[in-house]
C-alpha cells in the first residue's frame, strides 16, 4: 500500500499537496511510539466545493428473497463515505468539501426543490432519481450550466436520443451490461440463448439490449418468451410449489440452448429460474450470473478495503448504487483537486479532457466518453456470492479503449446533446 501511495504522490501536480503530506508524515514519524500525533497546523481554505445530493424516497418493492432487506439509504451512504475521503486529502491543501443532502418524499415537487438548489448557487449535483424526475430536473433552464451526475439509471435512451449536455452517467447502460455478459458467454462458447423478459419498462429495455448484443457478438437467440404469470402469494405455504410448477413450463422449448438470459430488472421472477428450469442450464442476465458495476463479493484491486470502509460506516454491505454514490463524490473531488477550482465550467471541461481519470477499485482510471458522457469502466461478471470474471474479455479489441467495446461506441451514437 505504501508503494501505491508514493506512486500517487509523485504524480500529483500540486506541490502544495506534496508539501502538506510530507509535513504531516514527518510530524507523525517524529512522535514517540504510542503517543498521539501532534496536530497539524490548519491550512487556509482556498477552495470550497459543495456537492448536492438530490433524491426522492421512492417506495421500494419488496425483494424476492428475505435475505435482501429494503434499504432506505441506498446511494447516499456511499456519498457520505466519499465526502470524508475527499476531505482527508483536501484539508491538507486548503480544499473543503461539503455534501448537502436533499432527500425528499416521493410525492414532493422535485422541480421546486431543484430550483431552490440552483438558486442557492449549486454547481455540482448528484441525481438519484427515476427517469421522469431526472429529466424534469436536467431540463430546467436553471440547470443548463450545472454538472449533473446520474447514479441510478441504466436507460440507453439517456445516453442516446435523450442525452443532455449537462448530464453525466456513472452506472453502466443496459447496452454495456448486456455486452459485458455477451463477451463472457462468447468467450465460453455459450452462444445459443433463451431470452425470458418481464413486462416492465426496464425489463423490456434490458431485453432490447440483449438482442443487440447477440447480433453484435455473433450469438443467437434461439427462443424468446415473456414472463406473464402473476407474482401471486409466493410466501404462503404452497408458494414454492406454485413456482416449482411454473418455471419448468416457462423454460420448456424444442430449441436447444446454452443459457437462459433473464431480463427481469424489476425482480419479479428471475431468482426463481435457477434450479427450476426444464433442462439444466445456467441463468444469466438480471439474476444468476450478472453484469454489474459493483458487487458485495468484489475484493480485487483493493476492493476489500472499500467494502470494509463502507460496512464500518453503514453497518451493511455496499450495493451498486452505493458505489456510484461514492464514485460521484470522488469524481467531483478528483476534479477539484486537479483543477484547484469548484465551478461547473472548469470542472466539466476537465471531466471531458484526456487528463481526467478517477480511481474506482477497477485496476484502471475511470473516464468519460465525450460523445454521450457515459463513464467507461470495467464491468464485473459475478455470481451471487463470488466474482466470475471482469469484462471487457481478452480478445475483444478496440483502437483506443477496450472498455469502449461495451455499450455504444462513437460511430454508433445517436446522442445529439439537447440543450435547455
């Protein structure tokens, strides 16, 4: 760990940071063993960065498994951890970071709250909102010159026809998730897929991305069905028998297939496919083997340290949305550190520059695609309890970034930034 630290210090361009860190280390090193280190003289505050977290307390549907609890603080807990990390470095060089939380009831007026935030001089805003609310905020004239970070939605439309010039996206899109899984399945030579999709909007979006991935990577969807059963009372005494009967019927087909590809983003049936299919086949997609930006089992690239820090702070495991809440604050923090500024214009230019890169426990710096402002990143291929692989897979090449083999590359984009 010490070698990584000194490597980072050597690359920091701000000499004030280097001097401050070295001074702090010298004070600690000179203290007697077991003694409390002497306090470091406070540094004059030169840059203040205030980050606003805007979310609604949407009603969360009950999870399929009792092992998963309904979380009311998902996302924001990651941001709370990250703001402390920002200030650990920032206080040494005269930077102060503040997280201002705006978590409003589901029936509250998010547009009015966003206008209030903008009127207060906010430039840096993290959006943990569903689609209608997110676009209503992003399209406000008051938000035109702000930097908005989406940490919740994977909708491809937001990166394509519905892209906005003030809106950056941290989670992988549906296309990126489908491509990440497709690469692994093609690498395994599991190229015949049975697609089962739910009726929900997000289910259908993911299903469309899966079909695109099959065409893109040379796989074949040999059968396609829609899950039409009502959820029913699956937790009554006979519920397991109902599911045990439904799933073999749903997965029975004349076509031979290598995997069942579930598009059940709204979590109505996917977990019930495993071990209940008509013929023994693995389940991938939204359940089973999944493509995610973060997973509770991930420990590579010092991921264990992140997991432990978060668990100490939140008393629970870190979810994917927690990770992107954390990453959003770190994105702003890194940009403030490197530019020595906190205004939206300076930070946006830096985020889209070749100089930007933020550490995200993925083994490489994470950057943004200029054509749709989507964060490019490795994607975890994980089972319920263990990491299986990381995409992009070996052999899937790209002229510039192998991570751009997942999702919509520049020649494919339909993004023409809508300016409010």
